C-alpha cells in the first residue's frame, strides 16, 4: 500500500483551494458576475479579465518572460498561471545603484463563476502579453419537457 505524503504548505494550499471552490459555488447565485481570485506565493502577475456571454477573455502582463517559462494550468472552474523570470546573465562583483526589476517566480490563480471548456481554450503570447480565450462550457437547460412514449 502506498501513502500520499504531502508537505504542510502544499496540503494547506490544496485545502485553501478546496474551501475557496466550495465558497465560490455557494455564492455564484449571489455574485454571478464576480470572478473570485487568489494570489499565491511569489510575485503577482497583473491580469485583465472580461466576461462575455459565451467566453472569458483574459490578458496577462508577462514582460520579459519567455514562453517556455510560462505555464497555464486550466481546469473547468479555475486557471493557474505560473511564470519564472530570470536575470539574463550572472556577473561577478555587480553592484546596483538602483534596480526595480523583479526576478523570480510569479503565480496567479483565478476562479471563474461559470465552467470553462478546457479543450477549446487557447493561449497566445505577443509582445509580453499573454492572451487567453476561454469559452464557457455549454450546459443543457435544467428543465425540459420529456415526450411520453
């Protein structure tokens, strides 16, 4: 028998995501247009989120980050974007007078009130902006008339 061993911080993040998911589902009817989001460890990635009738359009600023250092994990109810920005080269004895560039790991998790069609979603990187087209999952009407046979 194998046991799943989780680090405490990983376990707490998973638990937090599950609680957020339950709360999101509970409050969808109260705040249907509201997109719940959670910032995770690391540097924050700025995002724009637009909701349309059939899709979400998300723009993410990732200047200076190569596409191979960007990872998008998409689930029907949330999206997690992770990115890593590294310094170009290592220099010995370097001294900064001032630096405002941020290097390291970026991460952002966004929860959506409507389910996403994962297989039809697309991501494009252009000039430091990651564009995501996320169609909503079409669901059948909850009520319908059945033909009696």
